[in-house]
C-alpha cells in the first residue's frame, strides 16, 4: 500500500495464499482506499513476465523454487525484491537495510 501511495501511476497488486493475511491486507487496502489490489491465490500460477518488479516475502525453503520461476519467466531488466531471505548461491545486485536494527531486502536485477 505504501508503494501505491508513493507511485500512484503504478499498478500494484498482491497475492496471498493464506486466508488470514490476505483478508487483513484486503481490508486494510479498502479502509485506506488504496489503489493496491489484493487477491487470494498461489504465486506459482502467475506468469512473472507480466511484472516489472516482484516483491516476495516467503519462507527460506521457498527461495530456490522462487528463483527457478523468476529466472524462467521474468524479463531482462526486471527486478525481484526478496524481503528478509536471500536466495542461496545467487548473489544479489544490492542489499537494502543492512543494519542490526531490522530485516534486510535482497534485490536481484534480472540480467539477460
């Protein structure tokens, strides 16, 4: 929702497989009148080539599978941002928030 506020010309969408987190995001978006749209579903069923940026907040166990999907589907110059968990054996393009005060985000620029 913050990204939708900062970039009003962007199309911001979220997907969540678990009902409770989806419901919370959906209701918060409605309450705040956010342009961000939240759907319930499985990211594995989405074609990543439709997106310029993907922000993922998944468990460490899901990261290798996420990278496999990203490397097959995302277009060159697109960006994967993984919050808190890196992708094993893949060097991020950049790491944001490196401090002892909170989580970091790993940025992976998709290179042709």
